[in-house]
């Protein structure tokens, strides 16, 4: 994929089917991956990382099937920086409309010394050889210096510059272990933008993990410094604490376009349905208070908030639920709720009560709410019926 003509357009690279699938309990079979890939294409992602073809015959088949059947997005396959992995990834994606090979090799001192047992020069040379081999098979090559956020800045810049010369078209800067904080990660991107020859002809990409709960914040900080691809997953699934959550980063850009001035190609109304689909496919539920797609994301219980919402929703909502595909705001009735919300629910349930009857129902409702965590419509109906019978 070439650098977008619009400098403010952010490329959304979805890795739910690769990094996301690596999270415990989230593995998917071929049919499930195809179903998710279709939903991701409809959502409007620019790149689908469909899997890691060398990992297993099943993963190869899934990447190949997605490459053949899903149209629109770039289809990427991951490879370590060795000929066997790269050839396997190239075979898996070759039938895609827009294929990409994503090659990675660790660059940090910790990984060089303990995992790879290679010197920095050996790492740089291996990266260049890998990118050249991949480039012989495919025009669109992404390179990731794994553990970039813990790599010495000068060495990181050197590797990035050498792989660009070798033919890489997207440079991804992973915070593999979720160690970065926003100012630190932004400084890495700024340093690369300033010091690497050829960087402006490539797409600079960010890939954050959420070990400190900062994946979305780090990604946004990097976009502020000129990165233009974000790697992310639906519901933020991924290794350990997960990856950057797609729905959060997209809605942050959308809601605060006044601040960032950046756009994506995402149809935000598909966000909630795709989140539900992934939960259904993996059997992994989303926490209630998850931003954007959690059950409480657009639910209000406090009486003051409910009263404000009923007068003007922008008092307590910065996004409209329908904009992310949630049918409507929910006013949860509980002990913190006020008379205004109760009156509205009673009317919505079809009861025309006098002010006096409503006051009595409100009294009974508060007593019940002290005993129950949540009040359901059936409870309200019973209270309203009692009042009507009493008179
Ligand atoms: O977190 C990471 O470093 C990765 C790379 C393979 C991009 O997932
Ligand atoms: Zn990752």
C-alpha cells in the first residue's frame, strides 16, 4: 500500500486474526476467521493481518482463504526474518488483490543477547536480507523491529534506514511488551521522522501492547508525531493485556477530530456489531465498563445524569450510541435514579399514571432499589399495576 495522498488519513491495520488470536481462548478456525475477515472488510479496515502462515497448516490455509475470498483491504501474512517463513507467507498471500508480507526481527539489546544471540550488525544484516527476499515476492513489504520501544534509538534508526533501502514500504514500530509511555513513544517516532533517510516515502506505523493500560494513548501520541498506520484489534484482544483497541482509537480520532484533524476509513456504525461478532465467535465476553462497546458504555444510572440526558443528551454523552452501532442510550433504573427517568420509563411501558400515583410508585421503587442491584421493566410494571389496582 502506498503512502495515502491525503496526509491526514490514518491507515487502520487490523491484527485481530493474528496478534489478537494469540490471546488465550481466542483461537479461531478457518470458517470463523473468514466470517471475521468479511466483517472487518465491511467495517472498512485498510489492512487485515490474516495470520502467521508458518505457525501451522491451519493458519496457512486461513491466510490463503482470506487472501482469495476477501476483497478491498490489503491482506497481510506475518513472517519471521528467515527464508522459510518468508516464502510460506508469500505463498499464502499471493492470490490476494493486494498482498503484503510483514517481516519482523527483534532489535533490542535484551532480545539480541538472550533470544537471538546475535550482534547488532548481524541483526541489521539479517533484517536487510529478509526484506530483500520478501520484496522479490511482493511489492508491499512491512518490516517490524520487534521490541522497538526498548531498542537503542540510534540502532533503531539505523535498522529502519537500511530496511527502507532494501525495499520496505511500511515501517512498524512495536512496543512489544507494553513498556512505553506516551511522551516516550512519541519521542521515538519524532526521532525516526527526523533522522531516517527515506522515511517520508514510507508509511510509519505503530503497534502497541496494553501491559500498562496505555496502548491507545501511546498510539494517539505517535499519530501526533506523524505516524499514519495504527495496528489494533477488535475489543483490544491480544497477547497478555492485549493490543490497541480498534474501536477506542478510531472513536478517539473521530470524536476529537477537532484536536487531531485525522480521518480513517472506518464505518463507525459497524463497531458494536463487529465487537459482538468477535465475542460470539471466541466465546470471550467484553467487560461491562469497556469503552465504546461495553454494556455500560452508554448506560446512565445517576439521577442527576439521567435528568440531564432527558433534557439534552450532550450534557453527559460525548458520542452518540447510534454512531457506533448501539441502538440507543440506556437509562438504567437503580437506587441512584430520579423521578424524571422513572416517569419516562412508566410512560414507555404504557402506563398513564397521575402525579400522585407516580409519587407512590417512586417511593416503592426506591425501597425496592435498596434491595436489588438493578430494577427491570417487569419490576416497574408490577409497581405500576399495584398502583392502578389500589386506585
Ligand atoms: O508485538 C509485536 O512486536 C508483534 C510484532 C510481530 C509486530 O506483534
Ligand atoms: Zn504484537
